[in-house]
C-alpha cells in the first residue's frame, strides 16, 4: 500500500512569492492535515480537510490556505512568502473515525 | 496551541540503556499517541493508548497513562542507535473531533 506522498521534496522561493505544496493521502483516507515544523521545533497545526471541506485551521494568517480535491488529495498555498515561512511542511492523512495519522516525508520550503 | 509538553527536551544515553520520556497534557482526552520522527522526515506512529487503559506494550516500547495526573510516559528498553530520533506525544481534544494536539518533542540520542 502506498503511503502519503508529498511534492515537491524541496522548494526554494524568494520573499513575496507564492508557494504551492501538494499531498496525496493513503488510498481510502478522507482526512488530510497540514503542519508546519520550523527547524528543531514541534508541529504547528495549519489546516484540516475532510471530505473536501475545511474542518479547522490553526493560528496562521489568511495567506496560508488550501483545498482538498474530490480524490482527497490536497494542496497548501502560501502567498506573500516571508522569511519565517521557511520550514518543513508535513501532510498527514487518516481514515474516517480514526485518531491515527499517517505522515508524508514533508516538503522543505526555503524562503530567501 | 500545544497541549502536550514532553520532558526532557533532550536525552542522551548509551546504547543498551533504557530511555524514558514523559508527556503532560491539560484537557480531558479520548486517547494519547506517541510518534517518532527521524531527522527532518515524516513522523511514524508508534503506539496509541486509550483513556481507559493504564499501560500498553509494543515490542521494546512501554507506554503508561495516568489520567488523574494528565501524564504519560514512553519507555524504550534496550535502546539501539536506530532509536535516535525525536519523539512526540499527541492527544485529541474532546472538543476538536479527530484533530490532534502535539507536544514539542523529546530529542533522543543513543550513543554507540
């Protein structure tokens, strides 16, 4: 069974640009979660999608947005990039009704 | 917001010794999970313990949960170099459905 996949692996942008990160959940998983992890720190919750709807978002500005497609894959968009947006962005998926989350390898975003 | 707080922040032990990490949380929960993250990569689920359970084992892992103290511990016995990683606890929030609340993690280093 294929795990959660994320693309790209690395992304280098300059301040003010936009970044788009993609995530494909495990087949059959309907929930997708996005997290930001700055270097050496814990996970900060960004967004939760389930069945195509945004269920909750963390304490991040509106320039962080996303969506979930009918095939349950998801996209995270970060507009007007700032230097402090440099981090590892992790996507996780879960089955409906399950607390266990399965993580992808992450996208390392560097903002110069 | 971060609910779980791991203790210690970092732990360095010799290979073969036991490693104990602790997690404290603030609200009532349905369950508590432990995850491992190898350097700069995605997280891997280790074990889930339900609020009505006090102890759970999985291979060399032993997890305890004390809901009266709102705390959990993760014991890794007979540590190996491959156990070097960061360990995170995650709890659900009864008000947040299946969204998890994460601690800041314990960085474990196993010296050969």
